[in-house]
C-alpha cells in the first residue's frame, strides 16, 4: 500500500501552499479555452514565468514547455488541438538566453549522466543545438508548414533574455 501513498515529506509544502491559494481562488468561472488566443512554446527553465513575462494570467494562454523550447511531435499534436478546439490563433515559440540545451551537444548530456549515474541514455534524443537561432527558424517553419495545423494561425518566435526579462522578436 505504501507505493500508493502520498509522500508528504516531499510534497507536503505544496499542499500547505495550495491551502492558502484556495482562500483567494478567483478562477472558478474560467473555461479551458485560451481567452487571449495565444499558445506559447517555451523551455522548462525555472527562470521563465511565461504568464508574467507577457502580462497575462490564468485562463489566457496555452503553455507548452520542454527542454529547449523545441517543436516536437508532441508539441505539434498539442497545437493542433489548441488551434482547432481551444481558441488558439497565435503561437509564440520562445527559447531563452543561457539555455543549457543550446550550449551542449547531445553527447555531452549522455556522457554527463553516464559518468554521474552510470545510466546509458543514448536511446534518447535530447534535441540540443549549438545553433539556437537556426533551430528556432526550423522549429517555426515546422509549425508553419505543418499540414494539420489550422489555417490562418499566426506564428512567431522570440528569444527571452533571462538577465533582463526582455523578449527579442526573432526575425528569421
Ligand atoms: Zn532552457
């Protein structure tokens, strides 16, 4: 049974914070549609608060995150649902400065994990890139040319600066 228990020693602080959150909860009227018609694809980097950096709040935006803000099959799958069914008509792909995914090669991460943990991760593709702007250009193109995406959806890129909070519009 212990396998099914909730490990409070690891997650108890979350429930305590959530109890506070519930006291002023004000989003009960929201639906699952994106009120501002936006989907943002960004990195998992913990320095990025996607809603805050673009002045939005709960209910406004679909947020898709992964290592490096890469456009994967799963991102495309999610964007198809978001654009047809959840009111999304604009997509911002937003990688960031100082991203480890743009400063290492695939082999570096495999080696690091193998050396530190003795685990062979070579069956995984981490999708690192030394050319962040080139990768962003091809990821944007991947969305724009995806045949199943809804017609007329606007697609843009921007690079988020973790030192200043600025988004640099990507012209590529
Ligand atoms: Zn990153």
